């Protein structure tokens, strides 16, 4: 069976930087499993997987725009060291989670001065090519149970009137704010809210 929309895929992968250093690999572990078309892996790799079959081995270079995005200087900020409460020594390279209106976001410490630190909310692989070596281990059709976590519901002001949002957006029932907001960026235009 070839990889197509709503197929469950297991694959082994090795991810390398342009200079050849291994960033991540499934070697010695279970294969990575994802559902094609559900945005569980970076877009460039998901596109490249279509049409492949069990046993296929191939290389894919994913450019930043189809990976973790371009590096954005605007996502860096200088903050006072006292915002890192409970941390004895703040050092470059440390990672923390910050609460944002869109949920938790990982930030890294880019540099540390005498009284301030520069934080960076870019993904650590932003602006970099992703060089994948892929081996397809298995492909099967997704079941209803496989797809259940990806169902999209808008509560429209209460949990008793669930229905699927016609935009097929990215919000989920779990993101419901109790006022008809589901986290989908198209909610307002489709539901007049």
C-alpha cells in the first residue's frame, strides 16, 4: 500500500544538519509513526512521503519554509534576569517554557548579560535545511480510532451542541473556551462570532 491521505505510516529516519552532524535519529528505537495528512510531521517531509511504499529508502531535503520556518529576529527579546525565578544561574542554551495566549511555548536563552538575558522563541531548527534519510517500515489505512483525536469540533457557546467546523481548522474540542471559541483561526468568519 502506498502512502496517501489518512494512512498510518511507520518510518525510520535520520535527520542531519547541512554540515553532516546527526540532529536526531530513530536508530535503536521504535520507528516513528504518524498519520499522513494530519500535520504531525513538518510539511516538506509530509509532501515527500506521498506515493512511497513499504521498504522504500530515500533522502529528502526540507527547506526552512517547509520545515520549522525562517529564523525571525523579532522572536528574540531582552528580559531582566529576575524573570527566571528559582533558577540559580541563567546560562546561554538553557530552555524554558513560557505561557503565551496561544499556550506554552519553548524559549531558549540566546545570551546572558550582567542584568538581562536575550531569549529566543524561534524553533532551534528555524532557518535550517532538514536533511532526512527515510526508510518506510509499514503503511496501513487509518481506522476511526486513529483519526478520533483529529476530529474538529466547535462548541458554539456550550458543550452540548458540538458540531464539526466546516473550515476543518486547527482547533479541537479540547481547546474550547466555553464561549464558542475552539482555537481555529477561521472560527469567527465561519460562525459569525
